[in-house]
């Protein structure tokens, strides 16, 4: 009886980049290059996504598994809603009553001019075809798409660089994604060097502590959360008023240092 020769791995497949979330390998060289570019121009937010992809490695996998262990998380994962598409529907965004998380999110979009699909475009993620249909790839997109809702929940405005740095520190505490730590830490050290003020640094540290104390936001059902009264949601999720951030915001504004 003839024996079958062992199957040889396809060379092209072996050289292909791993699906985001399936490898623990970190690309420090690319991350440091992107961080230098981001610190030189805080408006170049695409660099932040490059850092995430370079350093967060298996973070989506760990977060996805945690979702499955969360009450209701299995249902969320099974439905696999693409939030950027949902949040881009005018009827959906217009459906929220005054005082809700969704109404605050709608006001945030109107004030900043941001859109859910715009955030997806800025990320510039060139996902592999397999990644588009992979649960870890989906979870990574979900984390990206709720970023602006976290601005609303935490009270950190989308002001550069202070509000973003504070929310990124909060996000690091929530996800343990190393990319978040590098960005927030780099921003805080830059501000300390430029201004000599510790207010920025203290605000970023507060963001991290608030993220540690808060409930796990990645396990929330956002289709329900957006209909919840904002104050109630903050109490339920244990998200306090960001006192240090508000103090730093005022301090930097007084000195004309709102854009470092």
C-alpha cells in the first residue's frame, strides 16, 4: 500500500503575517518609530494604531476569551455586530433620548466632527482576508469602535494631547495592551519635558487608576448601554469624575499649552 508523503507547508503562507491576536511576537522597532512620529505630531493618530498593532500582540485573543467568560459575552460574540457600521446609521444614532449615553455620544460626534467610519479609516488597518473573518480580528475592531464612547463615559474630551493621553492610560488599565502604555507614557514624559508641569503626568496616572477601578467596559453590550442614562451608567461602571484631568486641563489652558 502506497504511503502519502508528508504535506509541506506553503512557503508563502509561512511568510504571511499572523492574524492580529494569534501571535505573541512584538515589533518593537516599528513601535518606537511610530511613537517618535506621534510625539512629533500628535494629530497623526494613524501612528497610534501602528503602535497598537506592533505591541498589543495577543491582547485581542486574551480580551476575546475574557468576553466569552462574561455573562452575556457569548451572545455578543455570536452576533458579532460590526459597531462601526451600526454607529454610522443615522436612525440608530438619532434614536437616543436626552441624558443617555447615546445622546452624549451623538453630541460628541456633532461637536468633534468625528464619525465611526472615520475612526476605522484613520486606523488604516490592512487586515488580511482571514483576519476580517477571524473572531480576534472582529474583537480588535470592536475595541477600536468604542473608543469615542469611552471618551463620553470617562469624561475625557478628545483634546490633544491631554484627553487622549488620559483615555489611553485608562485603556491600558482595562486591556493590559502594551501599546496603550507606551503611548500614554510617552505623552506624559513629553509634557513634563516641555512644560515642567506635573499636572499632565498626574492626570494621566489618574486615568490609569480610574481604568483599574472601573468595570470591564469591553464586556458591555453597547447596543443596550447607549440607551442607559449617562449618570447611571457611570455609577454602575464605577467611573468617577476625572478631577486631576479637569485640573490639568484648566492649568494648561491658563498657560496656553493646550497643544503640546
